C-alpha cells in the first residue's frame, strides 16, 4: 500500500477523511485549489497548511466532494476549520446518542443539535445534516459571522434544516438561545461547542508563534506573531480562556437540564479537565463522559454531560 493510501490514525471509523487526500480528484472538484498543491519533502502532493487561502480552497473541495456543499466561503481573518477533526466530533456525538437508543444512531430532522459558536463557516451543521439528516440551530455573538453563515445555508438550500440565532448577551451561552417558558420550551438532543482556547490576544499570538515554529516557518516569516491561521477575537480568546468559558457553560446548562439530553464541548487543554470535572460535580450532572480524539499529532477530547437519569435517557426517544 502506498503511503498516500495509508489510513490516518486516530480518526473515527466513519470519518470520510481517514485516507490521504486525493489532490488530483480534489482539483477537479475545485480548480482554485490547483495553484496551492505542491510536492512536499517526501515527494507527495500537499498544500502549505499555514496558508489560509490554500486551506480554504481545500475545504471547499472537501465539502463539495463529501458533503454536497456546493457553495462555501468565509471572509478573511475568520477561522478556517480543519474538516476531519470537525467531522470526528459529530460522529462521536452520533455514537453517544446511539448509546441511549439501543445502539442505533438516531437520524433525521427530528434530531436537533445546538452548535454554540457556529461562526462564519457553519461546519458542524453542514456536516451533521449531510451525514445524519439532523436539524441544527447555530448560535453566535458575531452578527457578521452569522450573516456569512446564513449565506452559506441559503446558497445550499438548507434553511429548513439549519437555523441561525444571534446571541445578544456576551455573558450568556444558552440563555436567549434555548427557548423557555410555557408553550415555548424547546428540546435538543445534544449541544456542541468548540470554545475559545486562549485567555487573551497576547496568548493567542503566542500560540500562533508556536504553530509557525512547528511548521518550520518562524525564521522565514518575521510576522509570525500575527494571527496568520485566521480567527476573530470571539473565536480565539475570551476572559479566562477555555477553562472559564466551559465552566460558565456547565453552570448555565443546569438551568436547561430537562431540555437537552446531552450537553458537550471540546476540551483542547488536558490541564483544564480537573476544573471541568469539579464544575460538573458542583452542577450535579448525573453522568459525564470523556471521549478522546486524535488527529495526527493533535490530541483533544469531548466532555459530555447529562442531568437525566438512566430511565429518563431511555424515555427520551420513546417519547
């Protein structure tokens, strides 16, 4: 088996991107990718993953090839997400839902997911809707990001399956998004989130420097301290960083305990896990699951929690 055909280790078994990218085919799908494809030091076709335009062109091709997304674009300096890792999150959530549904992954528009921080790219709803037919609500505090995401949704005729909502209060996460009240309460089968990782702009810039060094670019690019990998302030950092954001999310989730089967979030920093588990204990979460994920050398994990007991979980789908 050629090295280009070897499966990528760590990705979920149902992930479409376990094999190496077929750049010849991807260029046929999206010709704008062609100028960015070069032979790497191993003599294999690849792109410069520090080049935001190259990554965007790759994403456009992957979304069209695997997820029937014909139109997808994001403004400059918005986060351009790695699609294999985003797909993994969704597949693991499908497994989690199946665990309380007799081992069968529930599919179709009656399954509702909430994406906290949907961004300008709307990646999670696009992939999740195609793979499992789920209905999504995507929430964000950035009106410009939502405007772009809405354009993607409309261009791909998905407005009946993907709804976008503006979070008008930067201090809250679920409040103002999940409807509550007599005759207005809505339920979600799951929530998901890729929280801001850094605690400040300086922290985010330092993280970019580390990425540049890892790619061997630091000496070649004196501007490596800039946010060359894309991302707006709200996507990259918040006061207290990932730990504070997730702790706030956990505390707030308790107010919606019976309106969601599984709450979840990515945790990029393993050092934040103890404080996350303490917050979940203090919030009286009845069940907590940690799902390890690996993409290449990058390791992260999903932490999921529910306030429903085993009987209530089983009854969720039967009702």
